[in-house]
C-alpha cells in the first residue's frame, strides 16, 4: 500500500480562498449591519460556518492521501470527496494533458491536474458518466508507477511525461 500526498499543490490556493472568504465575511457584515443588524448576524453565522468547513476540509488534506492498495485505488481530496476505484475497473493511468474532458471527475479542485486515471466503465452512482478521474498529486511519477505495477499488462504512456524504467541503459 502506497500513499501519495496532494496538499502541497492544492492547499496554498485553498488557503488564499479561505483568506478572501474571511475578508468577504467581515466586509459583508459591516455593510449589512449598518442597515439590517439581524440579517447581518444571520449572514455572518452562515459565512462563518462555511469558512470553518473550508478550513477543516483543507486541514484533512494531509491526513487523507491518495492510496494505491493491493486491489483498489482510493482517490481522495481532503474533506471534499473520496472515490474508491477497484483496480479491475482501471483501464490505465497517465499524465493529464491540457484537454478538457467532460467525462472526467476533477479532484484537483482549483489546480490543473497532473495525473489521469482512466476507467473501463463509467463510475456508478454519479449524475454524469465519469470515465476518468483527474488529480493533482505531489508525486505524479510515483503514483503512475505504483498503479501501473499493480495493473495487469503494460500500460502505454500517452501523456506529457512518462515513468522512467529501471531497465533503460544510461550509457551509449
């Protein structure tokens, strides 16, 4: 079982969002409180609850890594979402390209994904047909290698970078 972190790529941008949300909370409270004090209190409590939820979800990013297990891949993104994908449902894994895929579940949130897990069939239980899962990991090469070593057969690389092979020679 191997764990892969993603908090170094995603958390800084989300902390900026939390900072902007706290500024918005303060400004909205001051403006609305001038005319409607009770409404300002309700809005502030609702905004504060949302801000606390966001901070807690960001904090969970360190404790909930993406895990490549012996028979499944657990794709997680903090307190936002977790998707357990059996290895039998994985068609392949590669670097994420620049194309926008509407059938992909983007777990990279506000960042550009760097890995793409392709599925054999759409994930059940979702509103749209999810045929792949994109994520932004701190070690994309290690993740790609870990998934490929557990998949049957050889997975060709089609993305912007490939996993170095130990059998390649380094000399002429």
